[in-house]
C-alpha cells in the first residue's frame, strides 16, 4: 500500500537525520530498527517493523529482521502475518522469501482469511501460483462464506480464476486411490454447498469425480438451496453438462423457483431443446410435463408463447396437455406467437379433439355423468361427433332416461355459455 511505503521512506529519512545529529532513534520504532540495521548494531525493533518491511517490499530489511530473531508468523492487530502484508501489496520477492523461510502459508487473520484469499482478491497471478505451489488451500472459506475462487470470480480476475480451478482439479487427476478421490470431492462439494459458493460448485461438478451413489451426495442434492440455484441457472442458460451432472447425482427435476417455475419451464422458455430432452428422460410422468407455475402456465404454454417450435414438439411428444388452461383461461394455442407453433398446436388439437370427442360421445351413451363432466370441463366440444356422426347433444335427446338428458344438456349449456363469455 502507498501509505505503508511512505512510512518506510519516512523512516529511512528520520534515521539518516538522527544519525547525522548524533541522536539515537527511539527503540522499538521502524526508524530505530532500520537505523540499527544500517549501523550494524544489535536490533531494537518490534514485530510491526517486519510487517511494514514486508508490505513495502523491503526484502533486505525483512531478511535482517528475521536474522535478528523477528518472528516470521508474528501477527498484527488484525492477526495479519508478514506474509499477509506482502501478498496484499503484491510483493512477490518478499512472498517467495518468507515462504522459503517457513512462513505459514494458510495462516488465518481475524476474519478467517488466508494469504491466498488476498492474492486472489488482488489478481496477483504469480503470487497465487507461488502460494499454491507451497500447498495453499483453496477450498477454505472466511467468516463470511467467501473462498479465494469466489472472490476472484467476483473481482473478474480471469487468470487467477483459471489457475485456482486448475489447481482444484489437479489433486483429483493425480490421486491413485479411488476412495481418496471420492472423499476429497465430497469435502469440496459439501463446503461449496454450505457456503453457497456457486462458482466453486460449478467447478466441482465439472472437474471432480463424485460417487453418484453416495448417500451423502444424494442428501446434499435434495436439500440444498445452492443446488437448486445452480440447477435452475444451468437450465435457463443452456448449461447441459451441469444439468445432467446434477440429475445424475440425484437432484430433483421438480425443483422450482419463487415463481413456481421448474427447470423444464426455464429451459422451454429459453428454447433449450437438449436440456428439455434430458429433463424429460428423468421425469417421464405427465404430472411433471404439465406442471404449472404461479399463473397456471405449463412448460408448453411458455414454449408456445416464446415461439420455440422444436421445444413444443418435444413437450407434445411427452404428452403435454394441449388443452391446459392458465389461470386466465388461455390454452397454449392462444399464446402461440408464430405460424409454425400455431400449425403444430392446431394439428395436435384437431387430432385430440377427434379422439376425445369419441370419448365424450361414449360417456353420454353409457350415461357416465362424471366422465361427461370431466371431458367437458377439459375443453372437449359438446358438438363432438362419433364415427356414426352423432353428436352428444343428439344422443342426449335420444336417451330414454329423461333425468340423464336434463343433466347432460344443463352441463353442456353451462360449458357452452362459459366458453362464449371467454
């Protein structure tokens, strides 16, 4: 820092003036320590002298202070060691020297931050590389849940981020014992989840081997807000590898955000066919494909509204309900924004109407009141015809049971009038 460098410069000047005047500098001051060093006499210093010298990059002063007995890991008021100061101010030569002399590479300050944290925060690539070479931990978190990787991501230090990620994956690549790989991966994964360190979580998923059958892993996948956040982000941004990895580890495809949107909603709305396909392979039931958000939109509604024809076809292939209505009574066809999507939905609606119309006529013939009402409520036209070209209305009129006829006509009439109002 400029202030610390200025202090060192002033100290040199004070020592020179005092020496010329024949006045001994005060024991225990920076000026006193430096003057004694320059004059070759016994040291009179405090540990602060070593901190200032490390911060200012005064390698020779650091060396002399250590040689005279200064504690290499002496801490300041905020529990910074000389290594913290040297790293913070980017003093590569001093950092190298301190590490060679045995400085504790992962010393913690009062907030739980190691020197590597400050190297990452400052974008000091070579210092970060040096610390990592000396075994600095990168899967360590401060009292606020931040890691070196997370702070480097936040600050936009791309080179440091890549260096940290490479270092993170290296132990996994070099490990010989499979169980050791799994244990290391689990430790990193758990820390990333606990701290909501999303960059580290993504890096862990992409670079480390994690046992998919591990019970702890599955528990983490199913109960972590961080997993939900990353899973939904990946679905929305077309990060297929992360989505598939999380699914393989046991993440539930039904995870939803505060708007009730699942990963399928987000992928459908963004037109990500590959992710839609991956999700539908895991969750094949119609309940999932027809899940609604807080305004009653199914993934098919969302895809139709955004004009993603390929996604619409994929959803329909998984039995998405073409007649599903939103809370405001809109079907996917009503929300369609381009001709191709409208053509697809019209074709499917026509085919479905023919099939369901026959079901309605059959229900009327069997005097199945419950099924008749269900079909009408789901959107089947009361004018549906069977193969003999008889509509359900005409069948009602021909029914020998007068009460049944009255029930059916009343329900059909109500459905028809409600449809006209919409």
